[in-house]
C-alpha cells in the first residue's frame, strides 16, 4: 500500500536548510492499521502530507497504491487523492452552512463522483456512527465528538483504499476520542481499508495493529 525509500523533506529558512522529515524506509501493507508516533515537531504531519501527495519530498521515492507520486502532476495528485485517499484532519474542516449529510457528501463531490449511491452511503455511514438522527444538523449544532464522526464519514465516503488521520483525538476528551477512533478502525477493518495515523498519544497508538516511532525511521545524519 505504501513504500517509502530515502525520503527527505527540507525547507529553506533564509540561508538555512531545515530538515522537516527524514525516512530511510517505510512499508505499510494493504489493510494494515499503523500508528506513527513522535514528539511535536518531529515531522509526523509532514510525512502524512507527503504520503497524501499534498507536499512533494525534496528527495526520495514515495509509492502509494502502486503509484510513484513523483510521476503525477499537481492535477494528477488531486485526482489520485480524490480516488484513493481519505484524510481525517485534526481540525475537522467541516463547512458550517452545510448539514452533516451534506458535509459527508462533499467528500464524494470533491472526487467528482457524487451520485445517489454516494448519498445512500453517506447516510449509511452516519447511521453506523450513531448520527442517523443528526443528518440535517449543521456543525455548530453538533458536539465535538459528533463533528469528528462527520469528518470521519467524509473521509470514507468515496471508499478510499488508504485513510490518513492526523492526531484525530487532539480536540476532544479521551473517552469520546477513543470511541470515535474505534469506530473508524472498525469500519476500516470491515471494508478492508488501510489506516495510517500520526499521534503523540500512546493510548491512541495501542488501538492500532502496529506502532512505529518516527525517530527510528530517520536517516542517520
């Protein structure tokens, strides 16, 4: 599902070159649930963005779902994400004017494939996570945990092979956050999705099949 070799992501800060992320090798199998752990600022989100094709690496190779991301144009990366990747953001990024059902449907709209089947899937996903009676509610009318469940369903609406989660428990209490993560992993297992989550929280990582500390992946400097 994911193969990374000799990855480096660098930024220029004036005359200085800053190494944001470095990975010698990382392989993730189809259907695996992997937690990438590390302290704040160690490059977890940067690595997730590179895997998603949101950022391009400075050097190295990144293959996702059998595709070398370096071979894709910017438009090609957009289409690749829309077809193959679902992302659960820490900040949810729900649109306030839209209902829960409409926010989930947006995940299919952005992929250019929204139709009656996707509407039915959106409703099914929301019902599965306990929001069947909240379809017409807008984000401000939902609790933090309910908003996170909507964001999770949006990431799953287009049936992605790979789901990426960036500190998904960061904005809620542990009990609520753990339950939402458990729901995500249960749906992913049932549908055969691969999940990669970045976190600094050991309790969240324990719910995953495998955990890797990002510092063990860094290149020797």
